[in-house]
C-alpha cells in the first residue's frame, strides 16, 4: 500500500466538509431572503389596507367627504350620509356641552376627563 488510500479518504472528507459548509451558507442566505420577502409583503399589505380604508365610512364603506359645518371641518359619508368626527371636533361644535352630563361622558370616553374612583 502506498498511502494513497489514506490521502484520498481525507481529501473526500475535506470535500464533504466544504460541501456541508456551502449548504449551511446557502441555507442561511435563503432564510434571510425569505425573511426580507415576508417583511416586504407585510409592508405592502399594510399599505394596501390603509389605502382601502382611508377616508371610508366605517358603517357602509363608501368614501367620506370633508365638509365645513359651523366652521368645523367634519367628514360626511357620500353613501349613507353619516357624519364622522375627528378628535376635538365634537367639543368644537358643542362647547357648552362640556358643562353637561354629555360633556362629562364624552371626556370620560376620550380619556380627557377625571377617571372613576
């Protein structure tokens, strides 16, 4: 025996180790690429949902149209006619209601008033 068998055995083992490392490297790269694609898909989905829901009536889904009512900009549904108010708009429309039970209820609902004990 000339020792070549041992050399070939170690050469083959070394090649197996190199192939295993290569497989590990590409498996890691595949996982990273999949994670990036999932993140991109999630961001695109969130953007599409916002686009579909922005300025839409929560009741019927039709478009909301901004209009001025008593010098306050409010959102009115073009479908069902519902009126939707942003934070602070109800208080601007009915400032005298702050002293009433309705004002107290609204401030508790919006978190601007005193909490129950």
